[in-house]
C-alpha cells in the first residue's frame, strides 16, 4: 500500500507543472456551505451561496461524467479578489488554456453565462453563453505569470462537470476517469492507512480518496480537509 501512494505522489509531482484536471465525478457529493478544497481546487461556498455536488451523468465528446457541481446562482464576492460563494478557484503557474465543461442548470434558459477570471473579477478571460440542453467545453487562454484563476456564473445557475488546465497542450489526467457509477469510496492517510470515516467526519488533514467504479476501474486523488 505504501508503495502505491509513494508512486501516486511521485507521478502527481511530475505532472503538476504541466497540467491540472478536476472531475466532479470523483469529488465528495454533498451540499457545501463553507469552502471545500479538493486537490488544489477551492469551491467557495457559504450559507447564503451554497454549492451542491450531486449525481448526474453527462458526456461531452469523449469525456464522461457521473457528478456535477451545481452553482445555484450568480457568484458572490467580498472584494475583487475574494470570492464569498459559488466560485471555483485554482492556481496556475503561467501561460495556459483553461477548459470548463459546463451547461445551464435550466433546460429552457438560454441566458446563463460562465466566466473565467485571472487574479480578480475585473480581469475577464472568457464570458460565454452556455448551452441549456447539452454539455460542452468552453476554453479561455491565459498569458502571464503565476496567478489564481476563478470560474463562476455571472448571472444565474450553471452546472460544472470538469475543468482542464493545459500548459503547451499537455493534459495530466484523462477526464474519462469517470467509468460509470461509483460503487465505493474509501479514504486513506498519506502513509496508506485506511480511515474508517465518511468525508464529512474526517479530521483536519490531507487524505487519499480512492473511488471504485462499477466497471472495476479505480481513481485516486488527494483531498485537503481544512475544517
């Protein structure tokens, strides 16, 4: 077991500077009313602007997903650089392309927009009208030094299924990691010890999340529990 996790962290360290990928399918399904950090991605949430991760199967091209991040309305900000809810944030190291797999949360609404910001909500890299009935990937290009990227809706509810950040066209993990329905979820300490607890009951710390799908495939990821 220890060899497995050592290999996992070694590979992650090697590819982290080249690409980043987040798939909602391997995140903890729950209603979040406080910030949740998953493998470097911060889901900003509050009681006024909660974010829900739940089961929902969609595909876009070759990519498949079994869960979504429900941004149930427009984003909230304390100031231009500090989200207060319904915003996703992550750091990038420099020039990159950010692709967000997203659709409207209302099948009849044609006026829902996804925005990608660099550093603050005054620097807009992309603002696109998302499709109401099908999932699609929308890409923004960032040129500059290391910064924080924010993803949010500018006006109303959208569902985000995955985010890919590529540097020079290199992707770290295939978003096709969602191989059907999740049949089990387990948590381990960084030393490889299995933790017998649900995600909401994990003590503060860093863990490895192991997800097993119905076809036998396994996906592993790092979870940082801050609260």
